[in-house]
């Protein structure tokens, strides 16, 4: 279930959905793939000769400020995946969303966690098949986009961003670009690079650190990243102020390249849903974000709100 959102936020999102050409889907699947079951995700190749069963599986988590840290965070999970698949699994510390997407399109990445905003691009352009997401013990999930500033900036609300600077993360990020730019326009009438100046930090971690160090006047970030950084004592709550909080969005989608051999794909899914979080580094890292297990997801259903935001922005997924 999604966390409860305010009446005003519901009205804003309803307006976004009505603006979109279709609230059901933004279907731009690359012609390289087939979707015979119309679930908006690439089908397994019809020719078994195109099924892949690599000797070594490459796994990547969405780009973060310190990729080396996450090599350790995922170590126990990787060992669990190795035991179920019988494959060696290597962690690939990607430096950008573009690098992660290109790695899967080129066949060098087999299992991945794509951030919320990149997931539709990954599904449509590189054959990503999402099937899992982190959730709390009770099955609830999601995060909010927050616009933060530093104490003493003179920015008290989103309306005060006129003439000021707002840091985004990257154009493919939902909470780091798509949602805040859409909400600022629809709710406050503010247009990026007209009413406020923009910068691109490359990651939520960089945006948060940029704000607390006064390098950015404000930034749009995912609050699950903010909570994890506070949990690691990287930032303190008194170093920033939140001036806007959105409705709840789905978080990182975990999945596989669509062309993996079905038997291998099934073992990888099993690894996600049978991993024991108790006492693990994964539990310690994501506890501050309220995460305690993986739950199954359906891209067509769970990413509808994200596709609708993309539609409202007239987003075209460039799969060339």
C-alpha cells in the first residue's frame, strides 16, 4: 500500500494525470523488443538461441555518491544470489544513470536496481524487466520528493524559489527532476530556467551535500536518501530545512535483463524474495528509510503514476 497523501497533493496529481494524453500508460517500447502480452515490458525473446545464460552475473545498484560503500552493503545479498544461481555475481559500481542504462543495453549488466525515474527508460530502451521493490515489514513502500534548503537561505516556501537556484540530480530522475519540475510549474507557476535557475548535481547525495554546504540554494531530493544519510551521520537534521514534500512515489525497481534464460531468471527472482534481511548490512543501510524486505511489483500498475508524470512533461524516451 502507498503511504497516505494530503488532499492538496491528491488534487495536484489528479491535475497532472488529466493533463496527460492517457493515464494508463506511456508505451514507447523500442522496436528491438516484443510485448505480445501487452504488459508494457519486453518479452523473453521467441528464439531460444537469443536466451542468455552468462557464466558471471553483473549486478548494479542505482548511482550513489559513494559506490564503494554499496559494494559492502550488497555483499551478503550477492552471496545469497550466488548460492541460488550457482553463478559468480559481481557488483558493478555505476557512476551515472546513463552508464547503467548503456551497460544493460550492451549486455554487460544482468541484474539491476534502477531509480524511480530511470525505470521507464530502462524498460523501454534497454529491455529491463522489473519485478521487485524494497518495502517495510508490513508491505508499505515509497518515498517522497522534498525540496530542501539551508537555514538562513531566505527561502521559506517553494514560491520563494523565484530568482533563486534549485539543484536537480539528472533529467532521468523522478524526484530529482521530473516530479519537482512538473509540480513547480503546475502548482506554483514556476518554469525551470525562467523563474528559477537550475543546476545538475548528478546524484541525490551530491544535491544534499551541496545544500548543507551552501553550494546550492535549494535542491529537489528523494527523502529516503536523506534519511539514510542522516542514519550514517553524513548530514544532520539541523543542517537543512524542507520547504515542500510531495505525494508518495514507488522507489527503486529491481529486476533483470529480459533475455536471461527463464530458469536463471527464476533463480534470481527467488534470491530477492528469500533473502534474510535480519542482521544484514542491507537491513542496517536501509532501516532509516523504513525498508525491511523485497516485495513483488508489476510495472504496468506500480509505475503508472511515474509514466503519467512523463506524459504530462511530453517525455519521449530516446532509445537510439
